[in-house]
């Protein structure tokens, strides 16, 4: 629903899952609310609305962000990928299939954020973005369990399905590097 | 067979594509309104004036309701003692809802809710157990269980240990916050969608609030984004608010708590204080013990009485207490009303006796595992009777612990850790093995019942409903496996739709780990009824003995003939055979007198044990869980993959409760840890670095669904081993003359303080 109190609004255009979208929004509307309430893409979840739980993780121009901490109008011209754009039940992305294979969830509420986060995280390793647990900051990190655990620590799973989440990501990561 | 197999979760493809719908994802009908509460900013006060003009004048506001504006009952209590949804002249905790804002958008409602001008006359607030005890603020008189003569036994014992342990509460942090929708129907009818573990209670509360019979209210629940007990009663206020606002405005209404509001308003795990005095023989065996449990119930009853009861019922854990007195004090304070949380008081009771075991081992300089083993219930004979006079008939703890100790190389690693600690000044390691014995059944005996409704359609597909709710525990997957097993169908042929009070009535909460035990049996009963009708029909039609008819692999074997299941169903339909049935189950054997503390509250026990190894940094108090080994008893597992997932997740959540998850209220009763920035939940990097989980190989001796055992709560208490391992590591900093006496949660600050205490440095 559009906020009843909006007095000013701005037009913003971006691409969501490959489709051009134009919205007229109160400039204070977050990207998460734009996706959920204006575009009805409810895969990204509002877990805390403070950028602390990771349930809203969305991929913007290839990088993962907390959609709840970003204003929609800041994304003019951006390429936004939500969980819906990664794969659908009849055409799953390999990482989605791996999450099913490994039971990488229980309640499923953090899952869209985990998957979006993991895909961008593997890209980060590939681009030699360093992490806290890396031995040598000048070298590209290896894809290890320790790296994945560290780099996925911004996505809370209250059900504690971490063992299976990490296993699913490792399977895909190893498949890509093999 | 589809049971006993690791089949994937029924919602898997929906979960991974973001297409699984939770309440807040369901599109609202046009014209829907959004609600928010205005909250008290005092812990205890009389309201002298409430000026809501600015709230009413705020943009987008449609209505503002106080307690006086409600059309029916202002009561959202899950117990017989009322609990007002909106304050009636007085406030009892900081964050208590005072008034309800109905607005055109979620944001408009929340903004307007901040504009209320409330004047208070402050009253003294009781914020701790000690505050409550000082003025004898209790929600009911103390409850006592007594067996034998503990005081003389303690007096005669070779050693006496005593102490007090503080045990913190825990925020559920279900990742999906509380949420509800209400859509008015024709006449007095209303449809409610609620993220709840207890649709029937939502139905009852809404009906009372609207002054309509139960049959006017239908409650639907497809799935929750986590519950953990936090959605057993805490969703009542949102559902009732939506229903009342929908009735008054004639428009659909939606409400969800913002995360901070959710953490401030809703109940959490009960903080406890446990005092103990025990007499111990030279070999570490208990001679007698007296426990005093103090339960911080918060401002209202909610579910505190059965929670406090369950703490008493788990004060023994897996140990025989020869002479025992357990006294429970249910303290009323001015904090949020503490509520159900996985384990339901059991964990607090269990931590108390594990603390005693740790204390005995430290005092007598014995190995903690050998002290625990010496005190376990026997398999048979006199040392099998609980403090509440129930005989433990299914004890597998001694064998299970011995097996785990070998699997985890406990003795060898303990020696290795001692050697490491002798050489390492800054880092110290610790290890502990703790068991779990957890009683399965609702202690309120009448709740141990369930119903189901199963339809077989003429294309051979099966649609079923039962009274349980799905919150990620895999209940629907397990129940679908049971149904598919009866008809010999693949899992994909069985569909379970939203739990619905219009399909299965008078249900119990999905709680007490009972979901698959109760609903699995009810569904099986319904499926068996239909399968029997199909057998009777086929026996008649093909003139063959009933026993020669089998359902397997999507087919029906009728002597030498094989039909597709759908063909038989179609033929049965044409012959006018009823293809729909209800099923019902009531747990046998249980009976319980809660005031007397006598009877058989539990149908059976679930067992488990964990070995945890930690390392602590003695300069900062920080720690890591290096390794956890778990062996857990789920009977003959309905789905080993789901059960292992439950065990891993429960361990992580249990360890979180006792280590990093700290609730902090300030001197005004304000919760200062109301977001994940300050309330630290385990994340991927906190999981044990080595994590070995195995299922105990054994069937339930009782006739449960396919001889499985409940799994939701028992493994939560495996996390106690992490606390005891930290205690062990801290002990390595001292000379053994002073017991560590570590309270929970063992935050890095507490660990550092305990390390310094071992080193003679006072804070």
C-alpha cells in the first residue's frame, strides 16, 4: 500500500529480474518496501528492518545488499535481482536445488536472503574481496567452510540450519571451481 | 514405505524460490487497513490521563481504540486468569499496549501511535525475582514435590554442597515477526490469518472479543517463519485487534509488529533462579537434595504455571534423586509476560541439576562424567522413581552416554585438554558431556488429543488437514509420509493445506514437541479408515481375502492383479464407497495431579547427550565452540534428515541461550536489547567447527506413530554441554579450590569475571 501521508513523490526506474520497472514513490520508501509492497515481490523478507538479520538480502548490480537499509530512489538504472529472479520451482538455480538437497532451511523465512547472499558472496571471493578469517589478505581466499561461515554470518537462521546451509553452498562452490 | 526415510521438506521448492507465503506475504484485499499499538513507556504506573487527539488527527488514521471502545472481551490470556489486551487504567510493564491505531498504511499507523500523550502516576516496579520475593508477589502459592526425607539425608551425607544459579531468559527471535490478517465475511462471520501455533485459541479469543459463537470465526495458518513457543499465545493480541478493527470498520485489517516492538511487547523464555543444597557421598552420588526454583513470570499468568511445573518435572534430568524436595516460586514482576519457549521450563530445571553435577565433581575433584554416570537412573529396580513418583521405564541414558563417550573420544580428549591447558597461559580449553531426559506429553492431560480430516479424490490424489501447525519443524512432511505410507503412494500424491479451524476443530497448540506424535496418529487413523473401506470394496469386487490386498508403489495389489491406486479409487467411487474420513487420537496412559505432584505426566521420555569442547580467551572472555558430538534418541525416526536438522538447530539455539543471548532491562524496566544489534543470536560462524550428530538406534517402547519419538524440544538442552564446557575451561585457570559457579548466559563479560575470580582478581 502506498503511504497515505506521502506529499512528495519521485519517479524511479530500474530493472528487476531483467524487467524494466518504473515506480513513483515517496523518496523515503526503502528498496525492500518497494519490492514487497509496490512490486508484490514478497520473496525478500522483512526480518528486522534494521539491516541486522539478512532476510531481505537482494542483489544489486551483482553485489548483495540489505534492501531494508537502502532507499528505492537511490537505485535509478540499477539491475536488481531478487530471489524470484534467481529461479522458479520449475527452473531452479543449482544453488536452490542444493538447498533442497541439503535441507538448507527449516522454517524457510531466511532462505531467500541466504541464497541471494550466498550467490553474491561466491562472486566476492572470486573478485578477491578479503574476509576476517583469511590468512593472507593479498591472496584470493580459498573456498573453504571457514570462509563461507564467516562470509555468511550476516544472515541469521534462527532455526540453526547452518550446517546444511553451508553444505549446500559448499557443494555449488566446489562444483564451480572444479 | 515413505516413513523412516530422509525425504525433503514439503515446501522446499517454494522456500528456495521465495514463493512460500507467510501471513505478511498474502495479498490483502483492496481497502485493507493497518494497525499498530501505542505502548506504555512506564513499567508500573496508574494512567491519570490519555490524550489521543493528536493520534486521531494524524494523517491516514481511521480509528483509535482504547479498552473502553472494545465491543467484547478485552482479554488475550491463554490461561483462565484474564490478561487485558489494552491497558485498563494501570500499566504493568514497559511496552504494554495502551491503545490501538487503525490507519490506511502500516507506516501511518506506527507514526500515529507515537503521538499519544499519556500521563502517569508512577508506582513501584518489581523488575527482578528478588524484587518480587521482597513483597511476596506471586501468581500462585509455591508448589512442592517431596519424595523421601531430604534434610536428614543431607545432614548425614559425607559432603554438602550448596549454591545459587541465575539463569537468563531468551528472546524467540522467530525470523518472521508476529502477524495477522482479518477479513470480514457475511453476517457475523470473519476469516483470520494468523502466524500462530494455536489456531483454536485464536478462534476462541476472537469470538470472545466479537461476542460471536466460535462457528463464526475461521482461522487459517499455512506456515510460520519460526515459532519456538513464541507463537503459542503471543499472537492473540494481533488477531483480536485485526478482528475487532475489521468488525468496526467493515474493512480487512492487517497487523504485524515491527521487530523492536515485537521484542519489547512479547513474552520470552522465563528467567530463573535455582538454589540448591545437596548431600553427597564420597563417590559423588547424591544422598539427598533440596531445590528451590524461582521463576520470573512477568506481569501476567500467560503459560507460567505449566512452565514452572515443567521446570520442577525436569529438576532430576536423567538422575535418580534418592531424597528430594523441589519447591517452585512463581514470581510476578513488571516485565513482559514470559511465555512458552522450546523446552517450556524444562531447560531451566535441567540446567539446575547439571550445575549440581558440575559442582559435585569440582568439590570432590572427580571427573564430571563419572559423577553424572554414577547418579543416572537405573534401568530397573528402586533407582527408577522420579521425584513425582513416575517410574522411568524406558531409560536408555546409561548406554547412550557410554556410546557417545566412545564416539567422541571423551577420555582421551579430556587428557589432551589437560595437557594443553598446562602449557597454554592465555587460551584454555574445556570439555563436558551432559545428558538429556525429557518428558513427552502435555502436562495438562486433556491437551493430549488430535484430529484429522483426509480426502481421497477420484484421481487418486490425497488432501489432508490435521490440527498441527507447520513452523519449519517438518511436521507436514512427516505427516504426509505417514499418509502416503498407508496408501502406498509417493509423497507427492499427498497435499497438506493450511491448518484451518473449519477443517479440524478443537485442536491443541502445536507445542510440547507433540506435533507428529499426536497428529501423525490422528492422520493414520483417518487413512486406515479409508484404506479399510477400499480393502472391503476390493475384497468384495474381486472375491478375494482382505489380507491379500496391499497398497504399494502407487498401486494396489489384489491377489495376482495390480491396479493403479487411482483406478481402484475411481471404481470404489462408482460403487458409492465413502472416500473421506476423520481420524482421532488420544495419548494413552497419562494422568497427572499437578498440585500433588504425583502421577504419570509423560507417555515416555526422549533421551540424548552431547559432548562439547570449547576454547576461551582468558584476556577477553571470548570463546569458541570447537567441537560438538551428539547422540540423540528419536526412536525409529520418521524422517532422519529432518530429525538431524532439528537436533542441530536445537543445539545451536540452546547453546545460544546459555552463552551469547543476553536480555538486559534497565532500572526503569526498559528492554535495552530489542534488536539483533544488541541481542546476539548464533550465526553461521558460531556453529561448532566440528559438528557430529548421530541418531540413537532404537524404537520407542511405547506405541507411538511408527515407534518414533518427539524431537522438537529435547535436543535444545544438549546446548547445556556448552555452558559446562566453558565452566570446565574457566576452572583450568585456578587451582581447583574455588568452584567456578558460572551463571547463564555465560557472556564474555561473565566468563572474564569468572576467570579473574579463579586467578584471585576481584571485580
